[in-house]
């Protein structure tokens, strides 16, 4: 398999399927060849979705890859707690997030809560502190890391 030859075609196919291609890599482990593809989208990606995309990409690879090399296709997502890009936060309003800030706010460096609003230079988050719901406005420039989180 010539990854350089098929990578652009795979990226276009992944986009046609409604996903963002994050990475496409060929690796050899213990003599086995793996084609690893990581996909993403704003909507959650469950196992049924991964199975469908794997099937679609497997069929497509049969069409575009004329090599006889045997390989394992490994399709995955960034996961339920995927990292987010600050410039794309508007797409995640209403979702539960985990945020590390550079400079403490009210003595806290870590917040977990619902992303309520995204403005040009700040975000608004509601979070629980014991039994109380609080709201905090965080400057986007103060965000060190932000990812989706699982609400318990």
C-alpha cells in the first residue's frame, strides 16, 4: 500500500462521510501492517458509527488501493473526552467540558461544567460547587486546556 498515493483520496472520502480526518498512518507491528485512521466530528461518535465508517472505508480502499499487501484497518475517534480547539468552541455550546486555566479564577485552576456561551474573547460556564450552581466567565486567552468531559 502506497499511503502517499491514497491519503488524499481517503481524506476526501472521510469528509464525504461527514467526518474530519485527524490522522491516517501506516505502521508495522510484529510483522503485521496496520492502517490507522482517526476521525472526528462535533456530534458524538459511537461504536455503531465506527463500524459503519470502517465498512465504508474498507470498501473504498478495495477500489483505490491496487496493492496486494495485507493490512488491518483500524478506525477510531478521539474519544468521549476529546480535546477541543478554542477556536471551535461555539460548536460545543451546551456540552459538558473540563477546563484547565492558566491563571486561577476565585482560587480554582480547573472547572467542569456546561458550556453556556461563547463570545469573541470569553466563554461562560456553569458548574457545581457542592450543592450550588455557579457561573464563571473565562477569557479564552486564559484557557490552558479544554476537553469534553463525562457527566456523572
